[in-house]
C-alpha cells in the first residue's frame, strides 16, 4: 500500500473526485480514506507517479508519504 497526503481533500465531494480519478486508472484499486488527516492508503498496480498525475489533473495534488 502507498500512502498519499492530499491537503485539498476535505469533504465527501472531494473524496468522490479522488476515488473516480484513481478508479479511472485501476478499477480494482483499494482505497482507504482518512478525511481527518487528509490521507489515503492506496493498494494499486499503477505507478505512484501516474496516480499523482491523475490526482493533480483532477484538482487534488498529492504527496506520497
């Protein structure tokens, strides 16, 4: 699992957009959201840099932790 900090993710709408961006790359991705810390734990076969690019394009830049 990779962990990402997504500082602009603050509500359910944000969560939906983040999930769609990731599932668009990997429909089988496992995503665990922690809205309080604005982090996700991601289990996916997609490269971290590709996930970061997709999240940034969706308006939610992410930093791997």
